[in-house]
DNA sequence: CGTCGACAGACAACCTGGTTGACCGATCCT
DNA sequence: AGGATCGGTCAACCAGGTTGTCTGTCGACG
C-alpha cells in the first residue's frame, strides 16, 4: 500500500464511521446535527464549559467557538447561563436533548464499531486498534477539522 | 476502545500523515500547497483532465472544481489549454512544478508510511493495512472533505 | 442544411465556518 | 483606587462550497 493510499483509506474509514453515525442520528430525530456539532457537544461534556475552554479544547479561536455555541443553542442542544461566581464568564451546558444526542451518538459509534469488529474478526480488530493506538498516541487530538484542510495553520487569537 | 475514540484516532492518524507530508513539502519549496490542492493535483494526474472530470473525481460541483483550478493556476501548478478537438472543453494539465509537487508528495507520503512501518513492525503494519483495506473496500472514495464536515449533504449540481 | 437539445465552462450571489481586529464590562493585583 | 488582564461579543473578511443563470459549441435529426 502506498503512503497516499494509506492516508486516503484512513480518511475513508473515519468518514464512513461518522457518516453512519449521523445517518442513525438523523433517523432518531436529530437530522440537523453535523459532525462539527458532535465534536463540540463532546467538548462541552456533561459538566459544561465556558466558550473559552471550548475554544482551546477544539483548537479554534474563541470567536469561532462562540459561533458554534450559537448554532448549538439555536438547535436547542445547549444553554448559556451566567456564572454567579464571575460575571464575565458564561457557562454553556447541555440541555436534556443535548445530552440525549451525546448519548445516542456514543451508542451509535459503539454499534458501528461492533459491526466492523464482527466483519473483520475479533483478533484482527484488536491488533488493528493496538497499532492505531501506538501510531496516534503522541498526537495531540485537535478537532478543528474543517479549518485545517483549507487554512495555512496560522492562527493566533489575540 | 470506544467507537468514538476509534473515529478520533483514525482521523488523527490521517491528519498526522498529511501534516507531516505538508511540512516536508513546505521545506522543499512548496509552502503554499494545501491538502485540498494535493487531492486536486492527484485528480488531475499526469494525463490532465477537464474541469468537469475533476469535479466528478473530487465529488464536488464543477463550479467548485473550477475555483480549485483557478487557485492551482495562480500557484503555477496547472495550466488551462483549449482542446483542439472540442472547443467547449479546456483541459487542465500539470506544469513542470505541478508534477514536481505531485512527485514529491508521493515520495513524502511513502517516507512517512515507511517510518511508521518501522516503528510498529513489519508484520503488524501488514495486518493493519489488510484490515483497513477490507473496511474501506466497498467505500467510494470521495475527497470533498471540507464541505462534508459542515454541510447537509444535499448537493445536486444541475 | 438548419435548428434544437445537450454539454462544458464561467459568472454572480449566497452560505458556513473560520480568522483577525476592536471593543466593553468584570475582575485581580499592586 | 487604578491599571492591566480576562471573558465574551460585534464587525469585517476570507476560503471553499453550493445553487442558479448564461454563453458558446457540438451533435443529431428532420
């Protein structure tokens, strides 16, 4: 396998998985969720987070994070609330539907995972994941997928 | 490994590989190339192609393909020439620097590939790639990575 | 031979997600 | 108290993609 093919297939596998999950999500009453949103919800997490924290977790500027929160809020998946401790901060937290999506998403990911484990065999799958783990262990997980493809990598945010 | 983690790691591996190649490319006199451009150059290939062919190969609209060609042309990697057989068609072809980039890119991908084969071991790597191949074999290779992340999937192009 | 439909490419307008830059109020620290 | 700093938002802009429209060229058929 050439290096280029390897890269392509890695991406195809990733995309296949994510697509599958989003089809399932759409069929269960959440047709508007986009992969970006999923990442963001994940980053918010059950404990909530501020826009700034989100920004660093997602590897984007705080403005971009703010916009994502706007979108999620419009979809009804998160809510913004003021922090009584510090009037500057606004903590965004999952709504009921928000955590429902998060839970469903996790379930569907696991289901897709289980399916391909079944097709390739238990042992192979284990070995595969082991290799994948060692490859990606030192890599910092950055989720700013969209911008990364097109942009120069310069990013500063004040 | 949870399904979500699997997806994340697949993406991280892909991204890691691509990033590495583009760092190498930048160090060898091609700092402006973006992943998108790489895909497009690949799609043009040594034989050249029309904008429409590019569009279907990349899985985007012909207008988008046209814009990409504009960018590549501005960078000096491709040239547009009229087709003497059919005055409607304009075939885009790689310039000398264009095919240089393509060649370098292939070499760097292979180098990165070889490096991780070395780190995980020959046998593991082989098994890994075998699994990856079976997973992604039925998947149609679509390279419209950027739009896929944010858009709804509705796409029609006349 | 002429005409009418299909095809290839380009232009314009718009959307999304991201970025930079500037700004405002709240907090902290001296 | 007062200046620096932090958290968040507004505004302008850019890249890449999409839809819709239009022009020029082929080709096939009457």
